[in-house]
């Protein structure tokens, strides 16, 4: 393996932080009532001298929590994706604020989060789930904000669009694997990087063969041994689709070729990822499983936030294990490399088809192995993707719509054949 060139600069570069400032940072948090959003708000409330939140957005299903967050943070604006949630949100805000205080401004509709992403602040934390986070990602970059990116789907499906807008160092990743790579890359020169090693817990089915996975249940797939996550992300961990997405994300963030990005199974989830340098040194970033650290990196870098996450107790014995990836039982990483190499709309098709298949599995309409079988079929039918400088958001959305429709059709066909 040869050394990497120093051009072009990667989107996520720990040596070059876009528009770094000292003092308290103004933040906009998108997806504030989700897992990343609530943990970010907890970090902000514990560090009021470092961070101030000016606006929040959420889907609209948890208006009571959103109103409480707005009051605690004294935000100027709250936004919900669902206009139908506005009356309940206004009532919840009035309950939180009482009659004496004026309520924050309320925005509503599918473009509300995008509007907030371009508003006046230092950093936008995009914690929205799914490819609907693409438009806010693009808006934040276009407005010149530092983007703390927890919404990996927006980078996966809109890679060329994101790369066209982002300045070097403007994106700081917020997930355990890419925050780990980000920190390990800070220890050396980019030209000296040999490869990136992304760790995977292996999910609940580590060690099982493909045949043994055929009849696993919804409950088994949702029983992740390490992390507490939403159902879609948890199933993605069981299929290792999440690792495939992270491989694509690492390629886009750090401008490292796919053949220099590897996946290794590490059940304890202590080492979150590693960087191997050309002199043979491998630098690993390790903490107990907790998202506080990656969130703090995203919001505070290059400064570190004290006590953002728990540290190891080195007075207690522990064992750390590493295993090669079983590509036959878990073909998702290989398929992700394939669509990542194709580029264009192929990653959007892969992601959208997977989301539909996961829904079908969770509803009992598709077998576990049927998830990747169907996604593979959809990707193969998609063929040559639209790519290059002509790629638009409309192209991505059109490809996603086609992939979702085709995935539903193939899932229904597979279920009917299995029951025949």
C-alpha cells in the first residue's frame, strides 16, 4: 500500500477545524428529542460556559419533551416537521413557560429543520434519522456553519452534493467509529496513513452461519449486546449494514480508498476504530460504550469537554477481543463497498432499499436473510447510477423512491413464495 496524497483535503480533518472559535459556541440541534439530541442537550446543560443552544427541531411526536428542552435551554426557535403537531406543541410550551414569559418562535413543515440549519449559529448538530437529513446538511454547509454530523445517511446518499459544498474541515463526525478515526488521525500526517480499521460489535448474531440466521426473530435481532439504539439502527447492526454505511462514510469523510478501509469485529465495543500508519503503528481510540464522547468531539473540537463520557477503571481486569468479519454470513459490508465504488445514486438506492426491508422484517413480512437478499437484488436492478457533476437532490430523491417501491415489491414476492 502506498502513501496517501495530501490533496484533496478531507471533509473531516482534525488538523483543520473549520472556523474554529474560542469562547461559548451557539448551537442549533436538529433531532433534539432523539437519542443523539437528548444526550447533546445533557452535555450542553452540564457545560453552559461552553455552549448555548439557539434553536431546536424535532419530528413532532414528543412535543412535551421538546417544550421542556426549549424552556431549559431558553431557545429562540423550535421547529417540528409535522404541522399537525403545532397546536399540541404550543400548548406544551405554554405549560412549560407559564403565562408570563413569551414563547419561542415556532416553525413547522418538512422544510423547518432545513431553515434552522441555515440560521445564525456556530455549529449545527444534525441528529435527524434517515435521508431526510440531507437537505439540512446541505443548508448548514451552504450557510458556512460547522456541521457536527450524526446523520450519516445524508452523507451516504448525497456524497457528491455534500463534497461539492463542504469546505475542508467543515464537517466533524458524530458517531463512535468516525469520532475515533477523527481523533486517531490527529496523531499523524495524512500522507503516512496506511489504512483505516472500523470496528464492529458483531451484533447479536456474531458467530452464526448464514443458515443459522434464516429463522431469527424480531426480538432476537433487537437484542443488541452492547448499545441501546432505535429499532432500525439495531437491525442494521444485526445485519452489519451499519458497518457498510460507515465504510462508505469513512471513504467520503477522509478521502481514503475503499481498499484501505477494513472492518474488524470487536465484541466489547471498547475500541471504536483504529488508524494504521505506514511505520506499522496502529492508534486506537477507546472508551467504554457511550455516545457522550463523540458528541463532545462534534460540538467542542479542537477543545475537549471534561467528563463528557466515562473512562475505564484500570483497577479491574478486562479482555478485548478482535475477530475477522464473516463476509458469507454478513455480505452487507461487501455490497456497501460495491455501491460506494459505483457512487452517484447507488448508495441512495442501497440505503433506501435497506430501510424498506428492515421495516418489512420488523413487521414480520420478510425473513432476516431476506433483508440483504432483497437489497442486493434492488442494487443490481438499479444498474449504472446517475453520478458526476450532474447529480442533483432530485436525482437522489427519485432513486430513493424507485428503490423503496422496488424493495416493497420484491419483499412481498419473497414472502408469498416462502408461504406457498
